[in-house]
C-alpha cells in the first residue's frame, strides 16, 4: 500500500487528482491540504510514502515544503504537480530533492504511474518534458567528469607547485624565484582554489602525489 498526501489550493484540482488516485487499490490517500503550511504539518505528522504537492500555494510554496522535508530528513518522496513547463522551474524543483514533476494538464494520464514510480524509488517526469531530466542528468555527469587538474593551472602556478612538491617553504620559493613571500602565498591560495583543495597540508600532499605530472 502506498500512502500519500495531496496538497493543492484549488479544490477542483485536488478533487480530480484524488478521484484518479482512489481508482487504484494500491494507493491510500491519508490526508489532503489546501495550503503549504498545512501540507508540511501533515507530512511531518504522517510521513507518507509520497506527497503530491502543487508548486504554487499560499502560506508556503511547494519548493519551500520540499526543502524543509530535505532538512528534516523525512523519508517522504515529493512529486510536484504544476502548470509550469519552464525548464528553470523544473530544475529549481528537482534541486529541492523532489522525485517527480507532473504537469497538471497531463495529471489524469500521468499521476498514477508517477506515484507508483516514485514510491518504488525512481524518478518520474511527465513525458512532455522528459527531455529536461535527460539534459539535467547529462549536465550532472559532465560536471562529475570535469575534475580539476594540473592543466587548469597557469605556467607560474605550475612552477610554484613543482617547488612545493620538492618540499620548499614559501620563503624558499620566494627567494629562488625572486618574488615576494606574499606573491607566493597568493599563488598557493589560487592553486588550492583551482584544485578544490582545503586544509593546512592538502596542497603539499597533492603536490607530492602528483610530482611526476607537474
């Protein structure tokens, strides 16, 4: 049995969605809400498997509700029910940790499959805008593959990194390159930022580990 809460400030829309959901014996609507604050309170109280939430609601919008659920680490999976086909809105919604995005114009056709898909742990996007999810996943994959590397450094920064790998201090590097100590420190900070390094010894460890590549 899939437990679900339906939240929409439009009574007719809420009634229509409930009617579709109630046609399936696997789904149990345990509560409904007409504004965002009521929806959040009900989700916290009941922790349903799925919460079907309108993006635009009074008192608290759907995105705010989803963020709160994420902060509270509740197990309820969010499906946004919306009229927005805009890609930016879609990405903003999915950034909140939502599992589904169903267009109101296709709710009658999509809602049952969407609820069952999300309840099983998968994502569901209305087919009309499914390309948004593909683009989103591809962008995420490209970002993961695009790891910072030594090739992102300037020639001067690579020289500094090579000397760090040799175990030299900032003052020794400054003396050898005839530049100021402050300039060396600036280079070190810039190198760390470019390589996403943090911590007192992380730059030294990276330099030693990649000495042959510099």
